[in-house]
C-alpha cells in the first residue's frame, strides 16, 4: 500500500499525513494528530455512517487545531505534521494496542461504520493511516538532535451532560518529563488574563500516545497544548493565538535551558 510523498509548494503529502515547512530550520516540531475529519474512500465509501453535523464536531477532529498548528509552526520557523484522517477512523493519538484506538461510541454518538470493525480492518487502518503518520513525525523529529515536540489539540467547551469547562488553554504533561510544560504553565499564568489548565481537561500521560512515542521514549523536550475550540473557530482567531503562543514558547524554552 502506497503512501508516497508528493511535493506541493512547501508541503509534502501522503495518504495519511501532510507536512508543511519541511525545510524550516527551527528546533520545534509541531504535530496535529486530530487535524482532519476526513474518512478515506476505501472506508465505507468515505463515510462512517455518522451525520455530517456530528462529523463537524469535536468527536471527529480537533476543531480549529490544524489552522492553529500551521500558524504556530510558521511563527516558530519549524515544520508541522498533520494527520489527514478522522480520529473516528483510527485515533492517531493512541497506541496500537489501546482499546480506544477505533471508537464505536463517542460523547453520545454511535459510530455505525466502526460497529463491526474486527482485527483485519483495524490492521488495514493501522498500516495505511496510523503507521505512515507516525513515520512522518519520526522522520521530521530526527532531522536534528535537539528537536522539541509541540503537540497541538483542541477541546470542546462542554461534553454532553457535563459541566462547562472553564479553561481557555490546557497544558498537558507526563510525570516522566514535565519540565517544559510546567514552565509554560507558569509563564502563561503570569499574563493574568487566562485560565490555564494544568493537565486539564485531561491527564497528560497515556502509554503509547504521540508524546510518549515521539518525545518521552527518545528523550525529547515536549509540551501538549489544548485550546478550547470556541476560541480558535476561525482563521483570524487561530492566527491571533499563534501570535500569542509562539513567543511564549520560544521564551520558555530558552529560560528552561532544555
């Protein structure tokens, strides 16, 4: 099964992944695991049987995250790797043996196209999508020995039947290496106008996830940024947040000496 890169201006693309700024020299590597809500044609003719309104929600992708990741990487003069498939097809931010790798129910929405997924179909999705995406990250991360990983995600302001989430931005980290993340939390809180979550709205460590695979295991400094998706709903907001975050990331990295 092919996943050959095709050059398109400053981007490289395969079936599963897209890279922008592959020749940018910066230390940072920006990743976006849930950049797309696309379903490949070879899966249900391009549909999981989920209503379009639900495919536009956070259950299928991280709303606004791709635009933020592109803008942030440009300001950091660094490459960005984006997944080109929906998290409902197979979750790029899960280990290959994670039980939530292919979701059948998410935030109250049943995923009909995944109801009967067995080992063979999961293996095909791994081979054609999940593994090529992570291979693209690994190639870019290896381009220099001091790479720093910045994963960009977004989250919904409120899950069904749950209280509203108050944070503007969450910074996630693992107990195995929280150095950059904790310094970034402190720096963002000094601004005084943001509610900054420390491992909120989720815990920051999941065995086999993208940060574990590309940062913790190889020993790279890392941070995972979660923006509330109503704050990055359009291109102007994504650019504004990138303009705010890029210098803070650069300053924090310099201050830590990592």
